[in-house]
């Protein structure tokens, strides 16, 4: 297409090795993050070029909007007048999400509104560019239920409009936008029935985006304007979160970078709609929108600060993956991620490891800061996440088909975590963190894995013959449909803040393992398939009798052996005998009266 985005010839984008190594620690200096942002800019322009080429090949996709040429000509004129402003618009999360979605639509890989409305959103971008540059234009744009979206600016609402998608003629003059009977000044006008500006929070310029149609992770969505009191609550909690994330005085750059979000790193928050269970924290991000995140409003600034770190880590790794292939992927969801209820594929495992090394660093920096962490939870969180993240990094190092860059990244993450594992943590918090890590892994395996037919037969045959338990030589199978189960890891929350109680979990966490074992057994007698109770039963058994602790490595073998032996998990003595057999502590002996 004539006039499509081009750049003067530049050498290939090459990241200096020291910058890559900074990012491989899990952190990264301002210069390293700026390089990632520059890489995202190059990628964005390439995708925009691809989008315009696809539209040029099928001009009919613009439908009632007419031709694409006037829209792009308006963008070009605005860029000549105010290049920095238009560049910032094109690099915004709003434009990033739209470009990626529109390309998926044109390649038949996504669904949404009429195709002309998705592709034609380019005209809305053009209007926004002209407003920001102060140039004139007259264009036809798509409107949804009478609402015209101007990316990074706001939403113009026409009164008495027909529902659905329509084409609307818009004029831009002197930074004013006129559509039908409505004229607004997007750069100046306050909220009104016909104009909803994009809200900006705090002094760091983070926008709270509740109106852009491409703010979700998948298909376009309708605006969902937040009430003023909700915006005020976001303003307060974000201001406090940013204050928490300022590096402590006197800390060195290498220590500051892991677990820190600097001003300007995250530029947009999309509020997640309510409806989740009370106390639940939801956040997500996409590689299409660098520096943006979706999140439910957290209860505290500490919670939001942790989420900001977590999601910006995803943004950094997403940008790095746009520059370097890091690992091969067979998309097999089979690997343990300690922060998930379901098995993950290798790219998801890498993303999780990179996000949680940031979270680990965040909690490391909070240790001893009772103003930020009045409940003194940081030592537990730091101790737990360093263990869990190191386990995942080891999985990546040993199981993933890593490229040279991928090996360099994983090695850097391992170096950071190994250093942290040598740091002393308050003994009680460290012990509870170790117990929580084991608890999660045991229950995850019981919920997601089972012994395959060959291993189950080997266990059953050895039990029948009174032989020693066969060694574990088989890969377990994924339990079909297990990932759909909503598992809330309540036991880890108890390890964070132990409290006495009459239930089995409270007994286990507070040290009364014998009582916990009896209570879990009682639960299993009435609900034999309860994975939480079986996990607790095994954890309690190992606490009472440390010599059988080895069965916790493959708890699904216990489930298979109980099935093979016909022993119920709620039968205390009989089940203990099966556990002893699996642990190699005693041969299987025939019970009097039992048929051989």
C-alpha cells in the first residue's frame, strides 16, 4: 500500500549481551527495559505494515467505511506534524491489542464484531492521531451502539443512537471532534453524557481503561464505565502501591531491579469486572500490549504492588520472546507449576518462572519493612516462592529444549535463585514455607496425575505376590479433565498464618499431626476420592513417621497401591501398611485369612 509505515534503513536490532544478562537475572536496568520497549516499537510497526497490506489485498473489508487510504493519509499527516505524539499513540497498549486482534480476524483466527468494524478501527486511530497533532480530517468511523472509541483519548457517545454497529461521519477541526449533533474537545473536556475521557491515575500517568473496545484479552468488549467512588479507590491504592515499589535508599542497582516496577513501566490498568469470590485476586496480561495489565481491584496496596511486579515481568518476558526464540514447545500440558492448579506447557512454565522470580524479589525487598508489611508475611512469601520458582527453573533446565538464548536466560534465573536460597530467613517462616511447598506439590500430583496401566499392574502384581514394591520407573499420566477443577489451595494460606482449630488442616499446620491423621482418615471414609484429604493424610503420616516421607515424591503411587490392595485411605492401620510397603520399610505380608 502506498504510504504504509516504513522506516529508514537501520541495522538489525541487536541486544547487547550485558542487557540480556541483566534481564536474565529476573530484573533489568532502565536501559534494558528501554531496549525491550524499542523492540516492541519495531514489532508494532511491522504488524501495522502487515495489517495494511492485508487490507490493501481485500479492500472490501472496510465495508461501509469506504476506502482505507484517507484514514492512513490522516495518520501520516498527523505524524509529520507531531511525530512523538503519533508514535506514542501507535505504541500504546490500546493500539497494540487492536492491531493484533485485527490481524487475527483477517487471518481467520479470531471472532468478533463485523469485520469492517474491527479493521475499520484504523479510522478511530486516525481521528485520535489528528486530535493529538492538531490537524484537520474528515473520516467515516465505526460506532458501537452509538459510541465512537478514540484510542488513548476516550469515548464519544451519540444520543438516541441505534443499537449495533454503524458507520458515523466524524470531523476533526482545531482539536475538536464533531459527530452528528455532538462536538467535544477530547484533550480538555470533562466527563459528560456525550464524552467519557480515558481516566489517568496518579502522577505516573497510569490510565485506568474501562472504555477501549480492545482492552480485554480476547474479543472486543463493550465499555464498562466505573463509578467515581471506584475510580477514587483505584487512585488511592495505586498511589500507595507506587510508593511501596520505590527502591529503598542505598540499595544497589542489581538488587533493585528484581521485583521492582519503575514509573512509566506499566502505563495501563484494565479493571477486571467484579463477580469473583470475595478476597480473590485476578490479574493477567498479554504480549500484544506491552506495559498493560488487567486486574481486579485488590484490598491493599501491598497486593496491588505484587500484582504490578508479576504482570510487568510477563511484559518483559513477552518482549524478550518477540526478539529471541527461547525454547521449543510441543504444547503438551504436563508440567508442575506451583502457582497453578493445572498442568502447564513449557512456555507457560517459563512465563511463570519469570513472573515469580519477580514476585520473590518483591517479597525479599519487603522483609523487615513492617510499615509496608504489618503482618510480617514477607519472610514466608520469600521463602516459599524461592523454593517453588527454583523447582520450576530446574524443570526448564532439564526438560525443555532450550535455544542458546534460552539456556542463558534460565541459567541467569538459576543463579539469582541459588543466591537467594543461601540467604537466611526466620526459621519458623522457612519451615512453614517448606511444608507449604510440599503440601501443594503432593495435592497437585494427586489431582492431576495417575499411574499408568503398566505401573498399576506392576503394583497390583507385587502386592498379590507379597513381593517388595516395584521401583518407580514409569512416567505418570495426566488425569483427563483435571485442569477444569477449581482447586483453592487453602492449606498454604494456613501455613502463612497458622491458627488452632478443630479441623484436620489446622491440626496439621499447627503440629498435631496424629490428630490430623485421624481427622483426614475420617473424612476419607465418607469421601474416598477427596484429593485434599488424601494429601493431608499422607502429609500427616509423614510427619508422624518421617521414615515414610519418600512416598510424598510420588503420591499418585499411594493412590494406585491403595486401589490395588483394596485398602481404603480412611483405614488408618491398613493404609499405613500400604504406605510402609511403598516406602520400602517393610515387605508386604499376607494377612491371616486373606486369599493368596
